[in-house]
C-alpha cells in the first residue's frame, strides 16, 4: 500500500539511515543464496489484492479532490456574500 501511494504521488521514500536494534533471535541463517533470492523475489500479496490496492489509492485521491472542490465552492459563496 505504501509503495502504491509512493508511486501515485511521485515520491521517493528513503529508508531510515540509523541503526535499529532488532533481536538476533528473530532471524536465522538461510541454507543458500538461491533460497534467499527466492524469498526476496516472492510476492506475498495475491495479484487481485494488488488491483484492489490500486483502486483504493485512486478512490482516496478522488475523495480528496472532491473535498477540496467542496471547500473551494464554499469559499466562493462566502466571498460572493461578503461583496453584497
């Protein structure tokens, strides 16, 4: 979801440059580089979920635009009433 939002906004998110303490017991050695590569390349989110996330990001953007247009509309009404 974060990656989709990043792409939609044209952002380039950076990782935290500092060190983070994580218990070593959470991680174990992998049997080979091939296994590590397979895990790294595996997509854990189903393809249909990817499409749903795209739709969710688009819907959030549309809602944001509608809200902005509503406030602009209200501002125009207020401005017109203050001129009278």
